[in-house]
C-alpha cells in the first residue's frame, strides 16, 4: 500500500470516529509528527510580542534568577 493510499484510508477511518478523547489522543500523535511547526498568531498576540520586545530593549525586565529570589522571599514571608 502506497503512502497516498494509506493516507486516504486513514482519513476515511478517522472521519467515522466520534470518540472525542480518542481523536484528541490521535491529534497529539499527529502533532508530534508534523514537519511544519507554523504557529498562527492573532494581531493582538503579535502586538503584545512587539511591545514586550520594546520593553526588553528599554531594560524593563527582570532576570529569571532575580524573580526566583523575589518569589522565594515572598513565600517565606507568608
């Protein structure tokens, strides 16, 4: 059976499945094997990313290690 024939068979079989949890599991498997890793972002998400980049350029950020220290300090004060 060729790859094209197998794909057609699988598409037909998947179309007959109504079990949502099984379909989600199958999607997870397919996602892990997909060659394309293109992520579609909304306009709002792109805007937030650009704003974050500007903040980083202006030094308006905190290093993870410093944030961890502040978080630990906050936890110990509780």
